């Protein structure tokens, strides 16, 4: 039997935020077995903390959706780091996480963890019309002062700027995947340093909280000139309200010459359950 914990990430109360299963002592599991465990839980991601293979890392993390392994993800990184800190596996303070994407800095304390993303990347600019249509929206719903397109800081996402009331009205169409580059399509309304977002996965479904999308959002906001002045910008990201799992993600973006040079995302974590699961 394998021990596991279930956490709610990016929330300060249980039964909100994004669910995460963390499965322990999985060193002997094959890829197929990890995939089977993730499919059994059925959450957006299941995390497997393992001993590092890089001497510079404190631990290694493998992350599986119900259908595939991800090289990097935000809420599994935040949740697992916090859990290891709360159970004595890591001291509070900075630590280094190893994933298939490489090494990432995490900082943890008694209530929350913060993850630093990869080097910011800006991808293609895209026509907002087809993206809006893929969410059942109209061109009139598109925010006209920022161009849609792709950005990332670990995983790439497609961003569609929309008016505030349009975020809640978005309903993905069956052909959404044909219009999306990267992990998913993010509808975003950004006003006075606060963002209301929804993230629709290219493979289907919607996330209640997406840490890697919050990292990418900071890159996209900087590139579109929506962050004014250079230095550190603090952004509050709201997500998950439409799924009745409200989430709060705290994103920090450092800009130099109007370009994002460093992005981080943090949030609180709440334990929900602990148990055992069979070895597949």
C-alpha cells in the first residue's frame, strides 16, 4: 500500500482551490503504475515526490494528469513543497525542486509556498476572433487594448483578453483544441493589478487554479504593456469561482525595460485527507 495526502492548493479553506493528491514512497513504481494511480484519483494532477537525481536539488517531483505526465506544473509544485515542509521532509525557507524541466526554487512556510518559474518566453500573437469563438464569445467581448497570444514560464498557454463580464460567460466549444497553443486557453480580465481568469485545458476540462498559467500570465501582461514601470509587480489572480472552488494565486513579476525577467507564483495550502492506496 502507498500512503497519500489530498491537499487543496491556492486556498485558505478546505473544499476550495485545486485538489492535489501527493503519493509517497513511490520510488519503485513504474511510469505505468504512476499513471494508473493518477487516473484512479482523477484530479487535474497527482504528484510523486522522489529522491533527487541532481545533487543540487532537495527532492524530485513527477507530475501526472489522468492521461499523461507533465514536465512541470504549478499547483503540484506548490502543494508538494508545502506538504514536505509541514511533515518535516524540508525545513521552512528556500528549497530546490527538480522536475523534468530542470531545477526550480521554492520557498515554504507554515501556511504557503512560492514557486519561481522558468525563464519567461513570449510566443506568437494570435487573432482574438477565433479564440473568442472557441469560448462561445463574440469579438465585442474581446478587450481591445491587448493582443491575444502565447506566453510561458515553464509551460506555454494561450491568452485571450476579454471584458470583465465575459470571463464568467465563457463556454468552451468542441473545437477549442484546434485554436490553442500550449496547455490551454486562458480567458483573462485584468484591472488595477487584479486578474480574473479561467483556464480551459486543450485536452478538455477547466482548472479551478493553475499555477503555471499564473506564471505565464505575468509574462504576457508585461509583454502587452499592461504592467507600468520597471521593478516588481504584485498581481492577485482569481480563478475557480465558476467551478465553486474559488482560488487565489499571488503572482510576482519583475520587469526590466518593460520585459518580464522573473516570475513567481504563491498561495496557501490546506490539508484535506490522508490515506492509503493499493499499488497497481
